[in-house]
């Protein structure tokens, strides 16, 4: 994993790795592996509660390796990987329905996508299904915690309908600006942004837990300019329908359902550079 950008909320000094109670040798091995990869301490559970471990060590939270998944606990919230609505959206595509994101991206089989704000990876999974075995989806995530948990979840979550789409996604821990700066022109067909909304659309335990550890930085115009150099076809950004972010960042074309609360700004590369 690549270095952390200075704007990240949490870094290696703020968390440690442990296991569930009475862990198997496999869990202990994975916890130690994560500890080494993330350069954070591994602390044996020793039948302590997560709240006690957080208090004893002074960290903000604990990454916990259990038999079912990897989670991040703060004592108040739990963040873990789940594909969300990806399966439903893929099933609708199989049934001939339109996915507004895919339509905005003009994504098809064999296309390549750079998702600059991976998060839980729901959009990346749908895009991976559409681009297929001949395409490529790379997800960039600036939070080291989210990147590690989602990367593991994409490789281990069991659902035969979406397993192959998840396995094809490549996850990189990096700030999107750093990653874009290292790419040659026209590296990907589509560059995509789904930044954290300034105000949550609705109450969601999963999104609330992710919000606690996600990078809250807004996208800037320099990033959009970089993305236009990197894309072969277009740059797409997801936002609230009436968000002023579209105007601020130069998105004049808006795609999405007539009554959808979330829509997609599109800038085509042709004629822009």
C-alpha cells in the first residue's frame, strides 16, 4: 500500500489490531499479517472487551479479525465490508433495467474505470460486473482502515452472484491526487468520484461508521483537471441533485433519473484538453 496523504483523518498512530475472543490460528496469523502490513501493533485479546483495550492503549479504535470478517470498532460504531446494493443493481442490469451510474459513465464491456473514492466499493462492484473479464476497475481509498477492510472483504465475501466482479477489483491505498499524479495520460476510460456528502442523505449505521474514518476532503478543480488528463472518455461525479459542487467543479452536464435524489455530473474529455 502506498503512503498516506496528509489530509487523512486516521493514520497508523490511532489504531491497533486484535482478534475476536478465543481466536483460531488462522485469525491470529491474519491479525499479525495486517499488523505488519499496516505498521500498527498487534495486541492479543486476552478476553478483554474492545472498550477496555481502547482505554488501555489510548487508541481511537481497534481493527478486529474474527472468523466472519474484519471490522473496525471505536466502542461506539463498527465498520465492516458489505456490498450494499451492488447485488440488487447487478440483478436489475441482468433483467434489462438501466443503472443511472453506468449510463452516466457510458461504461461497457472491456472498459477501464478508476474509482477515486472507493469507500465500501458498491459502485466499483457494479462497474466491475459491467466491464467484465476484459475490463479493469481500480479503486483508490485514502483511509488506510477502509482500504484494508474493503480489500479483504472483496476477496473473501461469499455471494456467487457477485464474487467474480468483486475479485476483479484492484484496491490501492492512496490519496486520489497522489495516485492521479503518477499515471500517464489516458490511463483509464472513465475516472469516477463519489465524495462524502457534506450532509448525510439519510441515517445509515454502515455509512455513519464509515464517515467516522473516511477522508472528509472535498474534491477540488485541480483534481478534476488531472482526472481529465487521465481519462480516455469522461470524468463522472456523484452528488446530490441540487448540489452546488457540480457548478464549483465545472460539471455542466448532469445525468440521472428525473426524480432521483442523487445524480451524476459528466465532463467528456473530447474538446476539453
